[in-house]
C-alpha cells in the first residue's frame, strides 16, 4: 500500500461531516492500521496563553514566549479533543517525529514546555486529531469525499487558515468556485 503521509486531504463539498467542511487535513501517519492527521485551517477559540494559564509541568507553571502568547490553538479533529499536538520547525527539540524536511511533530508535555518557552521558530498547536481505521480513508478517497495532494511544508506552518482550502485547491489546478455540493464539479 502506498502511503498518503505526509499529504494533504482537501475536503470536497459533498463530504457531509461538519468537522471537515472546507478543511485541509495534514496526514502525518498512514499505514495498514489506518491514518491520522490534523485539520490545518480550523482555529479554535483560545490562544496559547489561555491554554497554558494554570498548567503546571514538573512543578513549574507552563510559560509561553511573548511572541507566541496570542497565537490561536487549532482544532486538529474530532478524535481525543483533549490531546495536544504541535507541528513545528525546531530541530533542537528532543521529543519529535520528523515529518518532512524542516517539519516535525511533537506530542509530549516535555516537548510542549520547550516549544512554548522558546521564541525561535514556528509552531502550530492542535487539540484533537482526525483519524481513520484500516481502509477507511481509502474508501472515502474512492467515494470522492477528499482530494489528495502532496503536502507543502510551507503551507503547514505558514498557510493562512482563512484561505488554505481555496489556495490548496488552486495549487492542484482546481477552481474552488467550480465545486458544488453533492455533484462534484460544475
């Protein structure tokens, strides 16, 4: 089986799940056991400062670098909404999974502590993830619920949440205005 990670899933209008309306999902894991990804363009209602307030790690309050404090957290998907994920470009962090050149995923509290306190680099924090069981994502792709394209690391950390769906469609030659719910393309 060919892996879809790292890749982008672009939700088609006929995908009826409101969790994925006009979303781009970054697939970071895909194999025989299923797939996991993060919705890249669903900012949540809270900032990193608000999430960190009152949190204690190793007996110390969780601190957030001033340039990160007002950054929104993102809703990564409907699965385990209390679980945190951080996509970042910081090679010096010990607890990380390399995803592609210059892009890493961290899921540990120790990594979060380092990432939030350090003002260098770029991070995006997600609560929850998107998940598919064995063969489920392949069936959804075959049914036309998603379009797939290779991931663009610059869009993962630097894409505008407001325009990412349109921008990603245009990058593969699809005019978003030509898509209609239930029927594919005009």
